[in-house]
C-alpha cells in the first residue's frame, strides 16, 4: 500500500490523521507522506510546523534533517525545472537577472492571485524565484535550531546560485569505479554495515552514489530494476502476502525493494524461497521500503541538477502460477505454517 493510500484510509480529516500520527510517533510515515506531497505545496502549513516541533521535542535530529531535506529539495528541483522550461519556451520573453531583483513584489503577488491562464509568465517566474529563496531561508532557520553548520553552509551556496540564476555545477566525481553487479551489491552492503535503520541507510547509500559519475548512478538504477524483475514472481508475491497478512500491487513492489536493500544474501534467499532463512529475515521490521526506488534518482539529480532519464530495462511479465487469496494456504502450505498464516 502506498503511503498516500495508508494515510487516506484512516478515519477523519487530513488534519486529524496528521495529528493522530504525530501522537503515535509515526514520524517516518509522515516524512514519506511529506515527500510524496510537497511538489506543489510549501512549508507554510501548520501541520508541517507541528511535525517539525514534535521531532525537535523528541530529539529526532536525523529525522528533523530528513524532513527539511524533503521540504527544501522539492522546492529547489521545482524552481530549476520551471526556470529551464521558462527559458526554452517561445511564448515567454526571458528577462535579464536585474528584472528579478527590481520587480515590485506587489505586482508579483497580484499576478499570483489570477487564474493561471491569465498570469503574466514573467511575473510568475519571479514568484517561483521568491518562493525558492523563502524556503531556503526557512531551511537555514531550522538548521540553526540544531546547530547543523554543514547544512547551513550548503543552503547558503544553494541560495547564492538561485539568487544569481546560475545552476550549480555538477558535483565532482571522486569514485571512478564502474558499477557492475558486484559493486551494486557491495555499495548496498557497505551502507547496511554502517547504519542502524533504513533512513540512515538510504542517506548513506545516496551519498555514496553521488561520488560516482551520472552515468554510473544511472547504471545503479538499472541494476536495481533488473533485480526487481528477478523477484517478480507469483511465488515471491505469495511470500509477501503471507508475511504481511495481505499485499497489493504497490505493497509487493515496496516489499521487493526492501528485500534488495538488505543485500545479496537476503535477496538470494528470498528469491529461492529458502525456508530455513525466511523467519529470521522477516523478524525485525515491516518489509516495505518505497524510498529505495528513488535513492539513485535523487543522487543523480543532486549530481546534475536535472532529472535522471529512466534506464532501459526490459519489461517483465510476472513469472509462475497465479494463486488466489482463498487457496493460498493450499498452494503454499509450508510458508503458511512457517508464518502461522490463516485465511480469514
């Protein structure tokens, strides 16, 4: 189940669900929801403020930084995407940088109140520019609360690049290795060995990938999608269904992503359905990791300041024999016994 579906299936309004999840300390789920829904919205909502305060009160420094990483990251990507489109569009009249500095803010605000079809596109571009700069200032204020000096300096560099309308240069490639199957698994295992939870694992893996060239980062994503294809079978879906007490299309994708994130040994044991290993594999946490789909994309975007083209991977038809929910225990009696699963 996607995070949006999980959020909206609960009773009550969005604000009520948000407040309930905060009381339940479902911070990681709220961060995922924030990431999934922050493409067009900003930080100004009271619900975001309440999550920020809860993370500070519970001293969740890492999650606090992740929260702001999502907020700032989406706004910056949105700005450069719109700005590039603005420069290439034949219907706009791109203005010099002085135009952005000197335009009357009241004109910008009045223009934003109009329906999109009637807006002046130059003024709308300036509004997007102001919005990005405002979010950077909020990010800096937030990082000051936890004395995150490195994050503050990074934000200042980003602010300067946007203020001057100069896209940041691609990050230097410090790791010259070529990503093949062995290195793919090696990077995942290194990140797992050095971290204690999925959030830290994803951040470290992304940092490792950003040391490679954009081409190699794209290769990593290609290997990931190929591994997903290898797990795309009715047998593995049955395992996910039994372990999770139910599993739909999205849930199965996130299940497979989680399996890959745990390294080659876990991947092979699950792929081959080695019964003697499965209980220990699934004993520690909920086997779902949607963010694994995005880690290479974000590394690429941070590297190049542009979206990563989707790697070409042959589409895979699901392998094996289809089962039904009613007959799954008949089809997989050993798995059901192993995980004490019964059809309700």
